[in-house]
């Protein structure tokens, strides 16, 4: 080929040019393909001059084909020019001509080239020329065509075809890599504006290409202009992009700027978030890719500031309480962050943003700042404390969990003696769940603690704003903080008396919070935490839990104030007293104080509040025998008598009104509970109450009658005169509308037994006659109910008759004989008589 003469070249090029001017599409396409095949075969260096001769004679016709109306012709022309440019040495003449033509086709305001594939070839050709022509020594050919290049790139970046956009970004990256900053800077802003439009592209590869191009372009931008600030504002949202590779590219952009941006020290505060967010990214791929590059940035910063950081490195001691699952950053990386702490205010401000992902992102960034800043960040704690506290109570679980991690880390790395005062100040000024959560996480994770801090915290938590809160979440973290206080009490230096004071304070706060949680029907997990706190306090004081209640419960009861008002049952003082009764029950050491509080409630509070407290007392009365320890002094007045006289007896008498009816029912329920729990001890109070029982057994409220009939058989050691009204009232209950009460009444009549005593034998004989009359009437009714179709009443009647037959065999025979003469079920009655009789006297059925 190299031996072809100039005449032959001239002839062939004229023929080719003539054919390219033809109007036949197929003909032009054919000649372009033939020339492309020939050029591609000329790969030897010796053919360069020959190719240059051909291109010099053909380029005008080839560039003219860029405007051909047939797409196949334009395609062939562009590919042929690409083949020539790849094989020819760079020449500014060729560059200017081709770029000018590309500008005509791609750099206009309107879209001149309709084909997406051809536009891709155009921008690919421009990329080729950037690679080939960029390094031309001192020729500086690009100075003359930057304006044209930018027009083409600007149009291509805004193209509707994503592949064209990505190729344009790649071309821009190549151009930024070789261009002189002073020459490219005038065009950076308009290119950046075009790239901003791609940051929201629906295709992730397009967003990645745009971020990469912006990163390279930023190295040439004017740092003093507003364009740099806009750049960070546009790119930062992509740190929350749903695609990990996009987030990784943003991190790479930050690394590039930290390493190569000329004015990077002025922009550390804006660049660091781009990198630090990737270090806390959800994707392991992103973290593993950015971490070694971040270490490299730290090394460069250390080398640039070695004089200062080397002195700091000498005194850089390891942190005792450092998180086990976190690797401590290098001193260079920490130094980078520690000089940019002003950014913390901007980060924490975003923790209150209305978007969930923005709040989560800002907290992850804050976590990295704390990891790197360590104790140097202590001075900023007071500024960020409110925002971190607010985030700890975020409605989104993922956000609040991240805030908890940040608070935990601050407690570990910040200087304890410096932040603890701000922490207390925040709690005193803001009795809120948010501040409590943040303080709990920090205090639990911290290493430092002193007795003065613990006792101060105990007094603060005992305040009504904390221990009397009705918020379940708040209650839970108060209990958790108490658990932490017990842990730290093992590490402080204090006397046994001081520790005892601390433990009593913990007990009072814990049982009050538990009481309110119990009354509010909170989650059992909260009560379990409180129970564990109380058990630990008892263990530390070497007491059982019952002994602890006996010793300290009155302190909590004394905090129940402001009951002398018309309070409803859902008000905090009433709820607190209700919960304390349910948890502590009734004990000798504080029963008098409890009775005083209850009497105030019964005098002033609303009907619902009274009913609530009385209901809890009735439940607590079931534990009387186990909670009421015997008195050390036998001459001490009976607590049971005091309790019944002051609380129960006043409400056993009938009074009009729905509230009085409910209180009467609860009073009877309490008396029933006391009888069941302490059947022997209750004998000292029952005789004085027997006068109320007939009216209670006939009460219109079935619950009252139910509790009354259950209590009847506990009335013992009474005379016939005292027991007779109760006995006949009990017998009448066998006609009660309630089947359950009828059955219990049938059982109760056989358990009644008076004491026969008198001044003479005649009095005693008269008492026996009176009681025998009752027994016989009872037997008559029981025999009648034994014929009932109801299984329960029939069974109860049989059991009761069995007891009566044993105690009164003659009366049993007499009443059976009487019933047999009137019964329609004589066979059944005879079987019952034979089964229960002891004296075996045969009955005489009436024919």
C-alpha cells in the first residue's frame, strides 16, 4: 500500500468523493463500508502517511455526510472518521474541523440529530478525541474549542437517551482529568447545572455517572463562588439513595475531594459527611470499599499536619470503655473530624426533619462524628443534647434505635465529669421521656460514677415529675435507670449507711413507678423490670422482699398527697395509692398510715375513685394472713379490728344511692376476703358485725348477697339469740333468684352452730328448743330442694342434710317421716334416708 503513487491516491479520492456526493443511499453506504474495511486493515505504522493523505482529501466529504438525511450514511461516516482518528497522530486541524461539525449536530439548542444511536456515536467520537488529543504538549488546541466541547457535552448530558448521557459523563471525566483548571473553570458551572439534572435519573447507572463527573468537575470549580455550596446541596441527598452503588460513588467523590481539592481545608465540614455516611452504610460492600480510602485520607492529613498530630499521638491513650464491635479510627482520621465540629449543629438539626430517612441518615452521620471526635466533642454536648434526646423518642423504631446507639457511644467516649452536669441540668429542666432515655443510655454506658451523683439522681427521680409520671415508656426507662444505679452502687466508695439511704431512695422510686404502671395496666415487662429492682434492693440490704416492704413501704405511702379533693379514679394520686395497695398489700408497719389515706379518699374523692380503692383493699385482704405479721407486744391493739372498724363496718349499713350500693358490696367483699384469709383472727370482729348480716343477705344486689352467704359459716361462738336472725336469713336465701346463692345457702345452714349458755337450765333448754325448730324447718326446705331437677342444689341439699342428720338424728327421722307422707317421690326419699340415717329407725310410708 505504501507504494501507491500520489496520482493513484488523487484518482481514488476523487472517485470516492464523487460517489459520496451521490443521491443513492445504498451506493453511499456501500462505499463507506468499503473504505472502513480498508482503513481498519491499515494497522501498521508505515501506513500512517497514506491514511493521512486519504483523510486530507476525504474529511470534508465525510463530515458533510454527518448531515445526510439517511441514518445509515451518517452512521457509516462517523464510524469511518473514528477509524481514521484512531490511526492518525493528533492534529489540531482535524480536531477543530470534527468538533465544529459535532457542534452543529449536537450542540444546538434544538435536537438536530433525531437518531439516538447516532448521537451516541457523536459523543463517543468526542470522547475518542479527548483521549487522543488531550496531551499535545504546548499546542493547547483545546483552548480554541472548549466553547464547542462544552456545548456538545451540555446537550449530551441533557439527552433523553440514558446511554448518551452516561457517555457524555465519561467524556467529561476524561476531559477533567487532563484539562488545565484555569482554562476549564469558566465552563464548570454550566456543566455542573446540566449534571444536577441527572442526579434524580430513574436509572442508577446514570446517577452514578453524574456523581463521578461532578466529583472530577469539582476539582476545577471556583471554591469562592456559590457553585461549590450548591454542589454539596445537590449531591448530599444521594447518600440516602436506595442503590448502594450510588451511595458508594458519593463516598468516592468525597474521598477524591479530600485528597485532591486545592481548597479542601475550607470545605472539610461539607466534604466529610459524604465519606462518613458511607462508613455507617447498611451495605457491607459500600463500607468495605470506602474504609481503606478513608484511612488513606487520614494518612495524607497526618502527613500534612505531622508536627501537630505527632504531639497528640504521644498522649493518645486507649479508651477504656471503647465499644467492642467498633474499630478505633487512626489519629489522622480523627484529626480530620475534630477540626470540623462546627458541622454538628447542622447534623443535629436534621434529626428533627419530617422525613424518616433524613432523620436516620443524620443520626448515622452523627454516630461517625462521635466515633472520630471522641472526648473532643464534649464541649458540643450541651448543644446537641436536646436533639439527640428528641430522636431517642422518635416514632420510627429504626430512628430511635440509631439515636440510642449515638447516646450509648457519647456516654462511652465523652468526658464523664464534663457531660454529667449538663445531663443533670437537662433532666431538671425537662422532665420528659426523651431526656430520660438519652440520659439512661449515656449513664449506663459510661465508666464514671460517684455516690454523690447516684444520690442526686435518686432524689431527682423521686420528684413527682418523674416517679409520678403516667407515661408507660417513661416509667420503663425510670425503672431501667434504677437498675443501672444499683449496678453502679457496687463501684462507688460509700459507707453502709450512705448506701442504705441510696437503696431506700431506689426502692421508693421503683415501687411508686410500679404502682402507677400496675394501675394503668401497663405491659408486664415494665412490672418485671420493677420487680427485679426491688428484689435487688432487698438482696443488697440482706432482707426478704416482705421485710423490705415492712421497712420502707411507708416512705412511698407518705408521698401519696393531695387526696383531699374531688378526684376521679384516673388521677395520679388515686392511681398511685391503688397501685401501692395492690403491690404492697396490708402490713402492720404502715397500716395506720394507709387507713388515714383511704379515709381521706372515702371522704373527698369521687365515687369511682372510692370504688377503685375499696376494690384493691378487698383484693389485698385475701393476703392478710401472709402479710400481717404478729405483733411483738401482745397488748398492742388488734390491727384487724382497727381496719374493720374504720374501713369496712361504716359501709355495711344500708344507704340509698348507686355509690352506696357499690361500697356496701365492696365492704362485704372485703369482710369475706378477711374471713377466708384469717378465719381465726376474724372471730374477734365478726360478733359485732352479725347485726348487719340479715340485711346484707337480703340486699337487692346479687354480688352483695353472694359475698354475704360466703361469709356466713365463719360466724362462730355466737349465742342462739345472736345467731337466730342470721340463721333464718340464711335459710331464706335457699329461695334466692340466683342458683349459686341457693346452693351456697343450702350448704351454709348445716354449718351454723350456736353456743348454748344461760343462767339456768330452763334458759338453756329454751335455747335448744329454739334451735331445734330452726333445724327442723331447714330440713323441711332441704328435703324439698332435694327433689329439685337442678343438680347443683340437689347435691348441696344432700350434703347439708348429711351434716344435719349426723348432728340431729331424731329430728332427721321425724322430718323424713313427715316429708314421706307428703312426697310424690317416696322411693327416692327412702333411699336418701337409708343412706344418711345413723339410728336406722325405719320409716312408715303412708299408703
